[in-house]
């Protein structure tokens, strides 16, 4: 380690800009372009695969950005499918919010029923319909595909890229890492701030020394890394990731010792806990930093994944309009088997929740001040390269015909 930890930068930063016009992004006309060119064309993670864990399970997911609700299903054939949650008779919302296990869905309005592969299987009082073809009245499909812990959808009738092309090199770099996890907490909040601003709050660690000075004063940093530089930062096709390095001088607190003494070490977990044989897939702690604390992965356009040992957190930043964002957060951890494991989960949940609350706190303050129109550009450092990449990727998609 150097006197000051230097970031290992990987990837092409030549198209990135350290000064970004944020003001134009708050305008409804600009937002409409983001919806049409980015959200209606890209592959969007919409749910965790743990929401549809087994054959015939389903989950209803609202997508406010595209003003729709989706039904995600796992069929008898184990295939993941997505449909607009709309009954083909007269447009009622077919399935109420929630999740569960069902082979078929029947509409509460007049009783039409659809199989979980989308087929229309029952029309009540059928003889009274003169001109009706069941074959063409299945649920309206959206392209869907599973990748690791995520269900991705694509609203484009003919997606311009496959999911593999969209994710690029990272497609094969996380194999199996998120499996065998259970959801241990879910939060949802709507904030008065532009979606870009909200996701930007989670894709840099520069703020951790200031925003989180009370809750987690010493998890990162340490005498060799006072500015908390990221150990590793990689730009990919549109996505990007970095490694947050733990503070090697930090001592475990008595409460952590109890919480993690009977379950597995989660966050924070020091000293080092990387398996020495490097059994984690190549995308996790990509530089094999010996003081690895966690990784941050931005899956463009609207998802951040925090990746740690025995846990990950999925965060969705769904734009509602140019000035409001629907934020959903799930914490997932290794499956608990003992009381000690549950205790470890509980401590982890309480700790991380406080940190998240602080992150959310800055968003509305920024949102309110940007709305004043007093300032047009934001300034971004090299430690904020994930944010630079976010805007470069967005602009490229917006400029497409
Ligand atoms: S709207 Fe669904 S059965 Fe009539
Ligand atoms: Fe933070």
C-alpha cells in the first residue's frame, strides 16, 4: 500500500467529462428523451430472482417510468417471463400488487383467466362474444431474461442488443456469486429529486468521510488512505464498478464481535476475510484487494448493487418524472440456519439501514437547490468516474436516432 492509496483505473475514460450540465436534465422535455431512448430501449433490471424463486412463482412489479405494472412469472418450464399486468378484455389490472405461486391468473372484473405463460385460457360466458380469437388475446409480453440475481426486461419490441451484449464483459464475471441468498430487508421511498441525482449518491465513496462520519466513521480510510480513495475503479461498456477498501487498522467493536461471533462476518468485517484461494468470481473484488470491504456496481441506467462477503444490496432508482424518483432497496444475505445467523443478519440490517438513511438525506437537499436554477453544471473528480460514465452512457443513448 502507498502512503496514500492510489486508485487503479481500468477502462476507457476518453469520452468522459468532468463537468456535466445537470440543469438541462431537470427539464421535462429532456426527461421524455431519457424515457424514450434509454428506458424504452435498454435492458432494465426489474426484480431480484429471489422474487420468483421456484416453478409457478410470480411477482408484480410497478415500473413507474413506463407507467406500467408487470407480472413476472416463472413457468412450469422454469422460464422467466414478463407481461404487462393488463387484462385483454377491457384493460383491468389483472393481478394485485404482491407475489406468490400461481399457475394462472383470473381477472376480478369478469373472470377471464390467463396461464402463467401468458395464454388466455378461459373466457367466461364465451358464447356471447361474436368475434373473438383466444390465440391473439394472450397477455402482452415484454422481453425478459434472468442474469445472476436479476430479472431484466426490455420494452423494445425488437431489442437492439441481446442482454449479453448489453452487459458486455461482466456477463460472465459474477457467476453464482449471488445464489443461496435470502432477502432480509426491503425499503421503498419516493424522493423529490431527479433520478440521475439520486443514483449518483451511491456511485462514489468520496462522500463517505463526510455524510457517514457519525454512523461509520472508521470502516474505510485509515492512516494509509485518509481520503478514502477507491482501490480499484473500472469502466465497462455502460456499467462501471469500484472496490471500497476497508480500514486495516480498524478494530472490531464488542457488539460486532457478538453479532458476527455466532454467524458469518458481513459488513463491516475486518480484518481481511477474502478467501485466500480466491474462489470468488473475477468480477467480485476484481483487483483482489487484501482489505476488500465491498464493491459498488452500477448497472446502467438505474440500478446499483453493493456486493460484499455473504451479502449484497440491490437498489433501484426508478424515475417517476423529471423531479421525482421511486427508490427501492433490498438487502440479501446468506441463508440463515441458526439463531446466530439471524443475529448477524439483524446487526447488519440495522447498521446498513442507518447508512442508507444518510445517503437518502442529501438527495432532496440537492434536488431543491438545483430546482432554483442558480447553477447549471456539476464538477466531478476522478473518484467520481462512475458518475461521469453514467452521463456519457446516457448521452450516447439519447443521441441515437
Ligand atoms: S376486464 Fe378482465 S375480465 Fe373484464
Ligand atoms: Fe453513502
